[in-house]
C-alpha cells in the first residue's frame, strides 16, 4: 500500500494538493528519488548495474518536478497537467534503462497504483478536476 502511494506520487504527480496550503512537505528531491529507486529495485527488480542510472534519472526528474510544479504554488489542475507532462518525458528515458520485461512490470505497477488511488478518492479522469 505504501509502495503504491509513493510510486503513483512519483510517476503521476497528481497527489500534490487538495485544498491545503502549499506548505505541505513531500521531502526533498533527493529523498523522493532515493525512496522511489529503492522501491523500483525491489518491485521491477533492478539489477545492480541499473540502480545508479535509475537513481540519477529519478533525481533529475524529482528536481524538475520540485522546480516546475511544487515550488510554483499552482492549482491542483496545473500541478496534475505539468506533472503528467514531466512524467511522460521521464518514462521515455526510463524505458531506455529497463529491459522490456522490467518496463512491462513498471506499467503494471503504475496501472495498479492508479486503481488504488482512485479507490482512495483520487480522480478517475481529467474531468474530475473541473
């Protein structure tokens, strides 16, 4: 359960703000990248030679997400759309680092996490934000 929440947060970045002030903390980009990479190491699983490259990619995009999404104080809709665009770019690079089987596992995990988050009240579609 905790894994699902963390991965969907990192991959989709739609769980940023309901109506709370922007002061909510999601940890540093380094903390998020480390946690995400550790979870991926177990779930996909990552080989030892992939770990550093995947961590570097996760860190790169965690820093981009911090700068372009979290630090902007944007609306939930804006955070969702920006986060989705950033994650699409990340997935293009991630696919190059993973084997076909690992990427398939990654896609399965992402789909499972979306279902889990929807059960917990997250939007099922973009129309739910409006």
